[in-house]
C-alpha cells in the first residue's frame, strides 16, 4: 500500500505482476487447499444448500435484482 504506483492510483489487475514480480504469498498452497477442503466438507456435513439449490428454490441472486447497472443503460 506504500508503493508509489499504488499511491498514484495506478492499480490495475496486473499491478502485482507489473510492479512486484518477485512477490509470493506468505502461506503454503497446501495449507490453503487443506483449509478449503475442510470447510467444504463441514458445509456438506451440515446439510446446507449450495447456491444452485437456492436458485432452484426460487431465491434470486442479487445480480438478478440490480437492474440496468451498466454504463449507458
């Protein structure tokens, strides 16, 4: 957040690749995968419905209820 390009407001989707090519996360990918797998198994064992189940039950996505949000519409 103290990088000059960031402070100048030039933050695009390629900011890290362009300005910090040697950056890497401080966690191991294996730990992340294990945590996500455990969370998915917990949700599944609780019997919670996934989003597709909510859609078939008639619950609308916020994206379906926003209306014309694109520029020029």
